[in-house]
């Protein structure tokens, strides 16, 4: 099935990846859990669960609920903090022969900069993804909804470390292209989009929300059209590469994102119900690219033809 003549490598600014298939933060644990299913060395990159400076307990249970065509989660950035990550997770991740893009979240500007400085130069860290888009925590999300705050935090992180920087954007805004432009002005190497859409589920018989946190983030196939729209809009608004995320579960989904303007993709929710999904998509990618008469990922990216078809 592999067509060796198809060039799969991509560049996200200063970050070079062997192929465009990554696994999304929060949906792949810290990779260990997936070792029985996935040959990590084949992935373009792994994004471990977002870390914060101090340990966080996360939100009250229940934290996940299935919805039509997707799921809601309100994990609330449950993690053991950056020091535990560096000591307990990074040595394992660093040995995996794939790029590790560490996802960080700060509740304020200083926390983002501290995290960036702490991770700078740590063996095995290929890049940072700034999670300025988690809908499940108070504070932090402001960086993804206010262009000037977004530009400031990206710029600050660029100054605080030498690592390539991706900014992960929220769809819960009126104009996502304006936020992406701000990230580009701040010096981001790329933007990743989308994080989850704010939603909720109700158990009407008990008159109770189904999530302990009442509100949560919607992900999975249900959000793919929104994510495609966001990628399309952002890819036309910036010159830096765009990473597409949202409901990707098949090679067709992946190709749709590439054609709409994504240079690479991240697979999230699908990992939960089909842990081998990323490798299946990667295996099928060369043939799909060849079907368009192209010989590389780059030849496909952003080739969507809008307007009247001939
Ligand atoms: C259970 C769960 C936990 C998540 N945790 C994180 C996280 O820690 N950091 C982050 O940036 N995104 C997190 N996300 C968002 C995903 O990375 C992704 O942006 C989103 O789910 C959309 O992609 P998908 O439809 O393929 O899942 C989480 C998503 C889910 C479902």
C-alpha cells in the first residue's frame, strides 16, 4: 500500500516532521498507554497531555459523556505539573524516535513563560504547543480569544525559549482568523486548530447536567465541518503553516484538511475508539495523494478550488 515515491515530510516553520500525522494532546496520554497499539516511530509527532506549572486536580466527575457523532469532556487539565513531567514522562518520550511536541498551558503570561523556559533545552522536546484554547478551565482561555493577548503570549514564549512554537486555537470565537494573525505576528511557527467546541449535555429526567462541570468541550466527527471551515479561513489569512484538528478518523478526513489548507493534522477522539487510527491513516495517505496526481503532501496543501466547478 505504501507508495515510496510520495514525499510525506512537512515543515512547520522551524520544525521538520517526517510526515503530517500527529496525535492530539489529551487523547494519547503520555504515549506509554498506547505502546501496544502504535509504532510511535512512524508518527509525525506525539503531543502528550497538556501540562501546567503546578499539579492540577482537574474538574469534578463525570468528566466525559458520549454525544451524537462525538463526545464532551471536561477533564480540566488534570496533570501532575511540569517537574513530574520532566522527571517521570519525558525520559520515556525522548526515546521514542518521533518528534515530541509538548503542550503547555498557563493561567497567566508568566506561567506560560516559566514553562517555556523550563522545557527549553530538555532532551527530547522538539517544540511547544501553547494550549491557549482549553474551554474547561477558567483563566488561560483568554489568550485564545483576545488577539492582543495571543500575540503577547506567543511573542513572550518566543523570547523565553529557542523551541519552535505552535499556538493551539479555540473555535469559540467570532473571528478565528484574527486570532491566528495575532499568533503569526507574535512569531508562531504554526497554528493548530481547533480545540474543542464549548457544549453541554442534559439528563432531563434528573434535571441534571451530564458533566460534573456542567459545560465541556465537544470533539469527534461532529465537529469536523467546523474545524474544516476554521482551517480554510485561517490558511487564507496567514502565511505560516496550519495544523488541522477536529473529527479526523479516516484518510479521507485527513485529505479534506490538507486540501482545505492544513500542512499537517492531529488525530484526537478517534484514538479512544480505534487506537491504531493514526497508523491506518498514514498507511493510506500515499495512495490518496497519488490519486490527486501529486507526489508530495506539499503539492496537495491548500489546493481547494472554490467557486463554479468547470
Ligand atoms: C478527553 C479529551 C482531552 C483533551 N485534552 C486536551 C489537552 O489536554 N490539551 C489540548 O490542547 N487539547 C485537549 N483536547 C482537545 C484535542 O486535542 C482536540 O483538539 C479536539 O479533541 C478536537 O479533535 P478531535 O475531534 O479529533 O478529538 C482533549 C480532547 C479530549 C476528547
